[in-house]
């Protein structure tokens, strides 16, 4: 299954979606989900209700409560969850989909990973609420309802799956249909930076009035972080991460516990280290030909040598 996402917010987005659908239909089983409006997403309802009750119990002014809720639950969250559910359903039905995504491209590529991490972090807090937050007889914070824990887990799983799909060109094709002028150029630049940190490029760029889709490139066979053991007897490993178009001078690299934080042009993305490298230290790193190569050696503190 592949999802074909038309992003960028240009007025020609619907036309691009129609052209992509027409190009695919003779060769594949493809649907174009209708816009869904109506009942709010149950994940958003459960989490928003909990936050509202907690912040109100802290006796904060209502504008402050509204601002905090908006920061924790971004405005585009319902659209992201809807898209995640559409991808899940398409996979279950074994067909492709073409979707015009009404979310700013930078937020589409950045928010799923960030919000999924935040929701996952709340799960153990909610699960052990009486121990970690409000022991019996201490404080007046309301006890979360049972559905909240399920909602956080569901939301984190959906957004994590969406983030994985967005980073994988074998799962999603990204068609940029941005407005003309500086706004469109800025959205393309944002998309290219975020996608580079994901290890991929835009599938296609559709200028206003541009030609229809005649060919969609197949994704590269090797995608995602790759690990190699060096044969020089040092016990070292190479971790290779695709960063198309990124130069060494433009990249910030920080190790944080079991993750690498990659930064470029003010944007960032976290990459979980493969399990075999989590007890290793970074010896050096470099970028060449759009590939980041990190040399890692076993940490003597956890891999003692006899």
C-alpha cells in the first residue's frame, strides 16, 4: 500500500489530487477519502477533558487554561489523527489512497513524532497517578478516568505509525502543491529540510498549472538507518543515516541517551539508535554524499574487555 499525500496549501491542491488519482487508477486500486467533518476524535476528547479538569483544579485563569491546552494539544491534532486512521484503514483494505492534507507541511512532518512522544510520556504518569502525582489525602487534583489511559496509548500509537509512514517513501508519496511566490518557496524549503532529516525527498513538486503526473518514482530500496560492523578488529560499528542534500557544516548532531538528535536550519528530528549501538559511544561522525556516517565503539564501562 502507498498513500499519496498532497500537501502545501496551494489553491491547485484539489486539482493535483485529481491528477494523481487519475494517473494511478488504471494500474492500482485507489480511493480518495471524502473530507470528514462531524464528531470530534475520541482521543482528543478524552485528553482535552483531562487537561481541562487538571488545569481548572489548579485555579488558573481561563485564558491561561485555554493557552496551555492549545500548546499540549495542537490545533492540527484532529487532522493528523484522521490521516493516521485513513492510512490504517487503507492498509487493512489493501488499497492505495490519495489525500489532500489540510495541515501546514512543516507541522505535518514535525508534529506526529513530537506529540506521540508527549503522549507516551504521559502514559506511566496516568497509570501510577496516585503514587506519582496525587497520593491519597494530598492535593485536590482529580483522578483521571480510565478511558484517558487508553486514549493516550491509542493516540501515541496512531501518531507514531503516521510518523513512520511519512518517513518511509515505500509507504507514502508526498506531492507538494504550494502557492506561488515566497510563501510557497518557504513551504518547499521547510518540507525539504524535514524530509532530509527523515532520510527522504519530496516525491513530486506541482507548480500552479503544472503538467499532470505521468510517472511516480519508485523509492530507493535501502531506506532508514543501516548498521555495519568494521572488520579491523576494533569492535567498532558504522551507523549510516541518509540525509539527502544536507552538508556537514549545516548539521547539528547530539547524542541523548538512546537517541541521536539531528538538527538542520532550525529544524530537528530524533532518531532512535539501533539496539546493538545503545551501549556504544560516538567516536566520530561525518557527512559525505548526503549520508551521515557515525563511528561508534563499545563503551568500556558496559563492555569490559578481558
